[in-house]
C-alpha cells in the first residue's frame, strides 16, 4: 500500500487528488498539510470528504512526511513549491509536483515568465515531465516528477505525434477555453459568479505562462521548436478544457492525422481518437482525453478536450504515481 501525502491540501487539485487516492486499490492518504487549518479534519475544508478520509491537517514538516509517506503530491503555488520540494527530496521523499516549478528546462525562461528567481535552478532540465503518454520511461522510477499544466496537456498530446512525424508546419495556433476551477480556489474578482456566469473572456493574451511550456516540451519530445500562438479563455463552467488547434498539415488530411494519433497512442489507455467534435462533458471527472481532427481548407483543425482538474492536474498526478511505483497507469482512474 503506497502511503501518500498531500501538501497544500485546501485547493481544488488537492481535493481531487485525495478523492482519487481514496478509491485507489493500492494507495491511501496518510498526511495532508495546510498552514492555515492545522488541527482540523480534512472534511472541514472539503466537506465532500466527510466520512471518507480520516486524516487531519498539519504543517508540512519534511521529517514527519518522510516517516509517514512514500510519495507526496505537492499542490503549492509556483516558487513556494520548489522550496518545499527541495526539503522533501533532502529527506528522500519522492514527489509529484503540481506547480510549474520544474516543468521548464531553462532558468532564464522560468524567471522571465514567472517573474521570480527559481529556488532550485540546478535541477531544471533534469526532472521527468509528467506525461506518461510521451515520457513513461523517464517517469518510471523517478524521484521527482513535474506534473504538466492543464492547458499544455490539451495542446501537447494532439501536437506531439504530428511534430515528431514532421506532419505539420511550424506555425500553430492554440485557442483554449477552461472552466473557472482552473484559476484555483482563492477568490478573485474575475472568477466570481456574477462576473464569470453567462460570459466568455480571453485573458493573458500573448503572455500566458503555459505557452513556453508547450513549446519547450514539444522540443524536448520531438527535437523541433514550434512557433505557438496560445490564447486562453475563461468559460462559464466549473471544469473542463477545450482546445481548438489550427495547423498546416504537410501532405496529410484529417484522416492522416488521426492515423498518426492511433499509432502513437495505441497503448495509451486515456487517449481516445473520436470522429465527432468532442465536448467537455464527454470527459467530466475522468482522466480521459478525446482528440478529433477536421479538414478546413489549407489547414487541419484539431480539437482536444479534457477535465482540467483530473487529467489536467490530479488524475495526471495519480497516473504518474502509478508509473513511478511500477503499477498499471489506470489504477484508481478507471471510469
């Protein structure tokens, strides 16, 4: 039985991680931490877990976590996460980090996009990127895994096989829409019900932090750097991501694109190639990704949907944990 700790346990991704681990046949939650709610039962901050998980919130003390956990899911904000991860690794605790602190390979790139010094720059470029569909061999046996961003997952999975096969041009447009949960649980004006309901808005246009992650990971996987224009939008729904991606195909139509996906993801249990335009409700609360491709004049339009809190965060973390411990990727994530 894998003993799992969740650091920064009060947010949406932490709740989803605890929910998933609780139903995992070979894992259990043994520690949850929060600075603000020490001593409270986890049900005090996540009432939906009442009667399901008997564990109380405590401080993130590396010595205690090392004694109580085989792996820790770190659900802290960027920069703060790296400091905690470093302490945990110094105590030989394996970690799945859900922040962006170890996703990029370049210190200068990280510090430019996140406007802060990196607390542990010597590790950048040496951490497994947590997409088992592409990097399972690196994740297996890793002591630290950088969980992907939710938006990048929705762009990287459809693009990676095409880039590796040289099937598309270098100019790529990613038009992505996410539910409000993607902004986290901390209250923000733009995410209040009266602001977000019955409204659709673009944000961080031309400067979203996930754009360099998409480019960096595709280059890492395929050795090719794309010119990606990424624009995110806030959609009036709780959860889900839909990314519409415009590419110039090289001597391939939509069927040719789907054939490449079928080949690349033949053994990927959570990636499904579909014929009709997918919707976010098709994957709600699941770890699945649905991909579709359509001819549109000189371009091919790719559509990807996933649940931003599951496959875009906590489900991916459980999938990575399974890989790290030599288990089937689907354990705890079926259905």
